[in-house]
């Protein structure tokens, strides 16, 4: 199926590994030009891997999306290179693990800057450009925790719901102006972050990482975790004209794990 992404320009945040890299690769495979950003030194290697696999034009801008100056540099470089931004993929690393009493107010402030304010700043930087063109697609990746909280992840549980509130509101405001706004919310998809979470669970339970992963897979109706390739394909579809009537949606990428009726 042709998703209609050839020569579209997409900006992908936190793209050096994990879900961000998977999204960048899937979009590039569909013919999009991709601007990739991350703090990590792995960014250039990730970009070169995607170039080799897809032949797509890839721009890399190293920076920290919790900093306004870096976001401004990223957006300016993307517009200078490609002339437009059709798709914005809002993504950031997860906030620290911990329960309420193990964390301090300054941990909340830092997590808010990373998880919520990076999304706010990216949208402020890109939305005016999309409004000028009268079109665009914005997606954020958050977590299954927006439907059901995950133990020992109180920062993520709270702040990711705030991002969903932001995106639901933006959908109401921007839809009439030609800009689609959606979120994708993965459950257990094997990445470096999930490996960290499995290690934390194993430490607290006394079990092995393998046993913890098997226990989670058993609770998912499809009886396995998702793959980053599946995640990337879902993002590419949701971002594309093939999903042109999908708007204001909170897509659960969870293999049926979420038990809520809505």
C-alpha cells in the first residue's frame, strides 16, 4: 500500500535509537525525507544506517529538545534543508523510574521539562509553519500508562497524561486548519528503555529479566511484546494521508493489553 509519503518532510525527535529511530526508518522507507535529532553520539550512525537501507535524504541535528535554543536550531535547519515540515513526530526519552516518596520536587520539574515542555516547545516551533501551509500531521508517542498506570513510573504516569491533554486540545484547535494531531501509545515494545524497566523489575522482585519479560508477555492477549518494526509501521501509517480521517485519536499500540473499554 502506498501511504503517500514520498518526498514529504518529517522531523523526528529523539531519533538515535529505540522508538524514535524506528519511526524515522519507517518514514524513510515510505519515501519521506527525514530530519533526525537526539543528544546521543549515536545519532550519526543511526542516520547512516537509515540512508543505507532506504536511500532517503536524512538531516541530523544534534541537540537536547528540553532546551528551546536546540529546538529552534533543529526547526531552522530542517526548513533550510528541505523547505517545509509536513510531519512532526514528538518524542523524548522517558523520565526516571521511582515511586512518589523516592522522588523530590526537583525530579518532577526536570521530568516536566523533558516530557511535557519538550512537546509544547516543539509544537510552538512547528505549528506556525504548518498553519502557513494549511496542512500537517503531528504525532506524539507516549505510553500505555495514559490508560493504566505502571508501577514505579509515577513521573511517566502523570506527565504523559498531560501531553495527551495537550494533544487532544490541539486537535480541536488545529483540525479545522488542516493539521491532524494524534498520539500513539506503546505498551511493552522491546527497546533499551524496556530493557531498563525489566532490569528494575527483576531487581525488585528477585526474578530474572527473562522471567519478568515472560510474565508481561503472558498478560498481553497476543502473548508477546511488540517489535520496533511494527511500531514504526504504525507511526508511518498514522502520519500519512492513508490515515487522513484519523484525528484527535489516542492509538494504543499494545497487543490488546489495555483493559479499559474506551
